[in-house]
């Protein structure tokens, strides 16, 4: 997993557990083990990270949905 994906994965996990407003950048950095400079290299702000998390979640959900619907059609 590359650094960007690691940040997104960590942020998604924390956002789901605690809520977006309750999780700060410092907590994401501490849990992910990523340096602050690296985080800001990939995301200009927490809002940009939140948007990236939503895109990643959307991609995962749509992949799951396509697989689910495809399995229904075959049955």
C-alpha cells in the first residue's frame, strides 16, 4: 500500500469509528505513522483528505454493488 492509500485507509477507519469532526490531522498522523509533510504532499487540507476518502469509499461501494447485482442476475 502506498503512502496516500495508507493515509486514506487510516482516515476512513478513524472517521467511521469517531466521526469526521472528532478526528484531527494529528490523530491520523499518529495512527498511520506518516509524517506531516508526507500527508500535506498528498492532501492540501483535511477537507481534501475527506473528499479523497469519500471517493475511495464510493469506488469500493460501487465495486461491491456491481458484484452483488451481477450475482443476482446469474441466480
